C-alpha cells in the first residue's frame, strides 16, 4: 500500500529533521513545500506542483533512498514511522504555512561545520539562515535558469 502525501511528508520530516525540534522540523517541511510551490526553475519543471515528484527526485533526500553509495540506508521513510508531532507539522505545511525565517529557501543541509555562503555547489542558492545543525539557502537568479 502506498503512503498518502500526508504520511509521506510526516515520515520525511521525522527522518530528515526528527532530532531538530519543532522549529527544525517546520523548517525542513517549509523547504519541501517551497519546492512544491516554486513557480519557476528545476523544481517547478520536474515537480509540477506534486509533492511526490519533489520527494522522489533523484539525489535530493537521503531519507528517500534505501541505498547510498552501495551501502544500505536504514534511515529512510519506510523504516521510520512518524509520531503525532510529525503528522501535525505535515498538516501545518500542507495547509500552506511556512516558517518565516526560512523564507523561500529551496535547500538545506548539515555541513558539520560553519554554513558556506553558497549551496548547492552549482551556486544557485545563497545562505539564508541556520537552525540548529542545518543551513538553509534561498534561490539566486541563477536558479531560474535550471
């Protein structure tokens, strides 16, 4: 049985940011939904406003992969069931809410050190804010060309 969009979003919130507290999980949910709703660029072209297309896009979310570099990835959405807080945040995000400090960020990652000013490496995102272990990046003008 396939997961509903709500279930899938709750699972990825837990998997990607379960240890980052309420604000960190809302930040990750905001980025995911920003990708769904962005009206231009790669995520608009590939996702076409569909949450599943965004989540399943190759190379985007480690939690959507059962294997990484030939090694089994046990931390994935199929092996980590969500708790009520994850459903609550998924509902919040699906209702159109966003964490204002994240703005229109389309990327996040944990650099295990200081946040670089540009991410991803192709230079289409500029640093917005850090929340706990994650850095968040807004699209630059270059992103529109992706």
